[in-house]
């Protein structure tokens, strides 16, 4: 794993869950051995002017393998993640076949083993993500799966979702929901509103998301099962989750950078690079999501990294698949777009998601002697221009093409090994 | 203007007026014994129709032939489109054959926009999903202008399935740009989910609107709307929103009736109403050819003065706007 010898990350400002201080960080054999000033080691990574933080954790990555290797592989996805400052990512189960059995979980974990980022797997709630029969959750949980979701679709059947939550509560795992009521969506391809009406594109109303958020909050109350809401995108969803948390229900939520940055007006050129599910919403929804990140209602920033091969986006808007790249832009968008203290941004990108997927013993830990050395070094003032073609992903579908962002990952250290140095992948 | 993707590409009243004036010339050409001018000689226009539309394609084809353009039909059913080729590859393949303009009809909103970004040829939207059908709006505007001289201050009701109508999404902007007032008349299920920014009034009561309009524009009601729970039945639609003979009596004597075709006689329009002198339905079809000549000429004939060559003597009895 780690290079022979010791490593020092020198001259940075350490920011973690415990606070911030100027310190050098020494790493030996995959662990932090010393944090202090004036430290040295066999090898030095310069962190002057940088933030030294626990590695980022993405709980929502579509790695496309098995099944759509032309769009992404576990390896290319993980490389992009490392470049984006991530030391851990959670693979979503909407692959072909779906991650709905121990065998496919094994396969994904196996593919992730040599990757420059820890790859964890979610599992599907239902067989084939078909929404009809419970998937073998216990068997997958035995392999370490802690999050179950049919992501890409919501579980439509109220009765089935209730049983899934009851069953999951016995395993101590969390169910995560992609909230979308299919009947109310009616095949909509973007947010239903001013722009869908003008453009003549079938829309899906905010209420299609909110109905399922409302239902799952009710089921959390009924079953006591922990529920995590994926990629919340509407003001109404945010308000319900805020109230649920206040009433003591075991509810958590994530938001994506695109939902706190872009609105449905982006769709006016009919470019499917702006097609995503849930769709880009109104400016008021963007403000609500930002507000929820600020007050902690939404404690996690997740990428919903969703690569698609170029030819699949070279279609009319309604024929192209939804999804956007995210792993290499999430941190910079959070630093550029959110007016939040750096520690709060890092909480949402690192230790909160680490805890949510049950990897808090390895990732998101304070930068202290004895802890695993999963770290990222961020230059918060560096500006750069987003280029899809320059990304590690096999796909190029970033909606932020050409946008100038502030904040860049300088180094990423995985179990003591520098996997990204000065912005360059080391393997 | 490089492409005609939506009415807004014409830049408001001035641009629409330019098309109207050009159309006047081509209406004159169409009335000649040999209705043909060499304005687009050497130019090639391709049809890329992903949706069946005999009338629109014939109208464009006639227009191109009267301008002496070469035409090419990229028939979708017999092409690689059905074999999963991307829209971009299809468009660039056609262009590689040396095409000057591509006329696109597609079931997906925005398909012509996408194509226009990938090719150098001029792209003309001949109807894209629910979005727009700009040449239809231009021929509608021309037909009204022929009768009225100007649309300024006129009140036009557009009645029916606005939500799914590319015709309505073009007519609203064309009519209002020319100074008309537009009222959309439909049940709420057949209106767009938002009308924010639309310069229109809305009514759910056709009978209340009828006496106030200078023209009523009826949209085609499609049967599949019944299965989407947007309407209880066609019968109920006709009872509430159909232009029946009884309702015609509530119109002003000089109020005009339009329909983009094909008509469902007995549904949105009573059989006898379609054939009344106040009906512009055949004028619309006739003017469609001249309007499309004007659009093709505007996009492809810049620099050519051939169109002006024959003296534009109005024919006896031809109404001129």
C-alpha cells in the first residue's frame, strides 16, 4: 500500500471535525504518526497555502461497471474521484446486472481493490431494482453493504417500501431513496414549470419528488428505520426533511453540486448535458437547497456522478439519458458556490458522508496520530477552468464545461500512499 | 438569420414583416402559368422527417421546386436512423452530401436546435415535438394579414390542446409580435403547466370568448389525450370547446376561422363550419407554399436578386395584404 519510508505533508492548514490548526502531518505505513510543526520525513508533499483535510467521501457514484464500461469503469471512476480529493466512494447499484446480490457486490468490491480510491458498494432494495421483490439484503450486508437503494428509480409500492424498511431496521442498515413518483412524473424529462412549458418538453413537477419524501418520512415514523434522502432538489422536500429531523426521526439527506448551482433555465438550448434526474429546478429551489446545507438540514454533498458515453447525449433532449459527471468538480463547486465556512463544506463532503455509509472508522477521521492516512490537500484559492475532455472519466458530460471554479485538489493520500501529487494521478 | 428554429429567430415584427413582403412576391409567382423562379438554382434542400407529415413535406417540396432548388428526401424509415444512429451522425452524414438546407420534422422538441449546432447547413424547423412549427405560424399570420391588412389590435382565440401544440407555441409569439391580442381557450389539463412570460390571456369558457374575437384558431384534438386522463371524452370536449354551428352564430359576422389541419370534423370543428366563407383553412394551405418559398429564399438566397426579376403585377382578384 504505502511507499516504503515516511511522508510529510508540510506547511498546510489542517481542517477536520475537531477544528483547524497549522501543522505538518507525518504518515508512516498508512497511518498518521505525528501532527505538529517543524516535522520532516523521507518524502515531502508541499501544502503551503493549502488545507489539509480528511479525504472526501462520495456516497453517490455511478461507476457503470458491470455493464456500461464504455461510459465508465470502477477504475476510471475511482481515478476521477482521487483527482477530486475523494478517498472513498459508494457505487450505486443501477448497473447491468444490478448490484442486487452478494455475487455482484463481490465483483464491484474486487474491481475496486486496485483503484486509487476505496470503493464501497451499495445494494439494491429490490431484485433487479424492479420494485417488486426484496433483494437479499442480509447476504449483501454480510459483505459490508450498509446502504440499500434502488437509485435511478424510487421504490413505488408503498407496502413494499414499508416491508423493506422494517427488514432493513433488523439489519441495522440504512435505506436510501431516489424520490420520484413515477405516475406523477408522467415521463417528464425536465422540471415542470416555466421552461418546460416554453420549450415544449414534458416536465415532472416538484411534487413528484415531494410525495415520496412525504411517504418515506411517514414510513420512517412507522418502522423506525433510518432513511436517507438522495439528491434532494426542491424547496418542499427540504422543508419536510427539516421538520422530520426536528421531530426526532432518523432522517438524513444529501444534495448535489448541480442542484445548488444550476437551474432549469440551462435547458433552453436543448442540450441533454443539462438533463439529470431529479431535474434542475427553479432559482427558489436552488436557494432552498443552499439554505438547507447552511443550516444542516442537508448534511451531505453527494455527486450523483453519472457518466454517459458521448453518443448517448448526441440525441434530442427527451431521448438522452439523464446524468452528469460530478467527482472532479464537486469540491470546487462547493467552495465556489456555497457561502459557508470551509469546515462546514468539508463536513458535508467528508466526515458526514463517511458516517452515513458506515466507513467512519477509515475515512473522515480527524487528522490525528494513529488514524488511517486518508487525506486530501486542497488549494482553496487556485482557480481553474472545467474541461470534460481533461477529466479521468471515460465520459465528458459535465454541465460545467468552461466554467471557472475556485479551489483545486493538490494531493490525495490513500492509506498513506500519495495517489495524486500536484494534481497529477500517480497510478 | 442562419436557421429558422423558432419564431423568435425572426427577431420580432420586423423580421416577420420581411417574410410577409417576400411572401407577397411568391404568391405572385405561384399565380403565374409557369410558377417557377431560378432563385435557388444550384442549391440543395434535404428533408429529414422523423415523423410522418405528408402535407408539410409536400408544401416544402413544392416551395423548393418553385425556387428551382434540388431536393433530396432522407426517408427515415429506410435509413440508418432506425438502426440506432445518433442524431449527430445522421445530420453530419446528410451534410457531407453537400446540402445547403435541412428541413427537419421530429417528434422530439429541440431536435432541430441540436442539428443546427452540428452542421453548417441552414436548418429549418418543420415541427419539433410540442415545441414550435414556425412556418405554420408564418402562413397563419400571412393568411390573416391577407384578409385584414394588419393584425394590429385584433383579438385571436386559440382553442384546444395548447399543452401539446407546437402550432400554438409558434402562433402565440407570431400573432402577438404583430400586435394581436391572444386568448388561449382550453380546459386546464390542456394548457401548459406554466404560462409565465407568455403574452396571453387564458379562458376556460369558449362561449364567453366567442363574441369578442376577430378570429378563432382551432387546434386538432388527438384521441390519445383520452387515455392520459386529460379529458373524460371527445364528446365532452366537443360539447365544451368544439366550434359547432350553434357557436358560429355567437361569432361576429366578420370573424374568421382557422385550423392547421388535418381536421377532425365533428370534434373540434363541425363539418359545415369548416366550409363556410369565413373559414381560412384552404387559404392557409395555399399560402403555405409561398411562405415556405419566402423562408427558403431568406435563408439560402441572400445575395441573389433573381427573385425580383419578374415584374410583380398582382393578378386580378388576388387579395394583397
